[in-house]
C-alpha cells in the first residue's frame, strides 16, 4: 500500500482491490473504455459478475489488481497485472490500466506502475509488457518515463469508427528490487536444423 500526495494537494492510496471496490471499479472501467483510447474498447469484454469471480478465484502469485482510492474512497484509477500461465514464460506479466479523466497528469498512473513493479519482483517476475494505442500519446509518454521500450508495432491492428490505429507493444525488464533495467543486447536466434541435418542425426 502506498499513500501519495497529488499535485492538487489531495492524497490517494494505491492498494490491492477489495470486494467492496468492484462496483465502483467496474463503472470507472466502463467510463474510461467509452473514451476509445484504452485497450478495453467501448464495451467491456467481461461483466461485473465475472469481475467478482476474478476477485474470488485469482491466484495471488499470478494476478494483481491495484486501485487508486481518494480520501473519500472513490476509485480514480486501476492497474491489473497478469502473469503468463505458459511454463516457459512465467517470468513475464502483462499489465493494463486506466485513470479517471479528472485525475490524469497527477502521477496516479506512475504510482500504480511502481507498486506493480514491486509486486512483480516479489513474485520473481522479470519482465512486464503492455499494449497501447499509437494515438494515446499521454500513455506512451508515461510508459517511456517508467522504463518501457517499444518492442513491436501491429500496424492498423485497431479499427474504430474514426479510422485505424496501431497497437504498440512495450516491455521492461526489472531488477530483483523492482526497478527498471535496460538490456544491452537481445538473445541471438538459434537456427533450426534443416530436415537433411535432422535425418543425418537420426
């Protein structure tokens, strides 16, 4: 849990979600999704009942949902972090998040991400990734500030009434204490043996 003073002088608390947060959280997700900038879309791909099921059944080592709560316990932001269930990718986790319009630009997202990095490192997660729309320049700026780097771009992968948008994937590697670190090189791809070489080895 992290209590943060905002630039407005007010404070918020970044903490793990609680059961009583779910109706307010769902309404905020709907509100942010209708703006058309986050990856959720205008209609959420899950119901409030399914969000309750996630709360009851999520494994603590594989899932984290954080909320940013105001002094009067309104939910002004959230971050969800899901660890990969693929055995050879368990060191990876994916996050998605959203902030209420009136609380943007006040370091709410920054503090949600920092808390998520701390949790990820405690679970042995080494790499965190996310997707962001190419037109969402405030989010891109925030993620770059927090250490994320662009790793790939799916051109025109998103189609809206007003036109196409790119789906940008970004990633960051973490130290054991949850701070971002830069990799000097990528892993060299190993060439798969040809069919003739495979037959000879048999």
